[in-house]
C-alpha cells in the first residue's frame, strides 16, 4: 500500500494536468524574479514514506525560470526528473509552476507546487489530480481551480520537508 501511494504521488508529480502546454506568460499571479534562497540542493523525506529520499537541485535557468533536477531514491533505485519552473505569488502563497523536460516534448506536462521557505527548510505540497482537475479544458479553468483551492487541504499532497 505504501509503495502504491508513493507511486501515485510520483505520477501526480509528473503527469498532473496532462495536456497543458508550458508557457511562461501563463501564471496565477505575478511571475517572480529568481529567489536566490531557492537555488540550492534540497534533501528530505516525504512524511509517512521514510524509505524514500528526495533530492531536489534547483539552479537558475534565466532571470525568471529555474532548472529543477528531482531525484527520488527508493530501495536503492533512483528515479530522476528534469523540469523547468517559475514562481507566481498569490497573496502569501508561492506557487511553483513546472514542466517536465523529459521527452517526448509534445507530451510534456504542466504542474503546480505550493511551497514555503522556513529558515533552512523547503516545505512543498503538490496539487493533486482528481476528477475535477481531469475535466478542466483550459488554462483559465485551471487557474480558477487553483485559486479557489489554495487553502483546501484536500487539493494538495501531504508536505514534503527538505533541508539544505
């Protein structure tokens, strides 16, 4: 069951909201400049999945975008995912928009993470895929869904706490 739940989270991370093309000008709020506090290598474990180790290396891609290399170690095997990302700010919420850079390019997906920096920690929560998000047909509908559910605990994954 633990492996199934972990796989669901990873699939959610990589395949969330399939079909939405990456466009930097599409954001939920104002696109933020690069935050040097986010550019680091972060390591941690997902709550309730102590066997998994997450390593997220964040570097700058250009003045508004990041290059993200996510590695998940599970029972000796490593899964690696490369993404590019940018941040929008909605009130006090930081939303990281990211797109897989893995081939095939025509099927790259657009995903969302809500995150906060706490001293030496990065706390992330992924937007969950559900029946409602699967029915969304446009970026505008997706944006409205995310803004409507910013504070809905059910819409976001459990926290993953990462340290420098």
